[in-house]
C-alpha cells in the first residue's frame, strides 16, 4: 500500500487535523499542511469513509 492509499484509509480529514496540530504545537514550517490536502478536505473527498479521496472507491469492485 502506497502513501496515498494509506492516506485514504486513515482519512484525509484526520491527516489534516494531525498535521495542523503539529504545525500549531511546533510552529515549524515543515509541518505546514500541503495546500492540495487542504483543498481536497474543503471540497469533500475524505478517503474511503465517503468513497472518494486520492482514489475513487465508489466504482471500485472486489472479486
């Protein structure tokens, strides 16, 4: 499982909250949330929990 699939599994909103907490706690720019992640969470795709994230799970089939 790659990093983007892992992010979808955890939940993009959860990752964003974690990174924002680190950025606030340490005031270090290396913990600044990626603009793409912020835009995605604002737009609604949260990962597997709602069927869309970096990958589209609504159309995925399992055999």
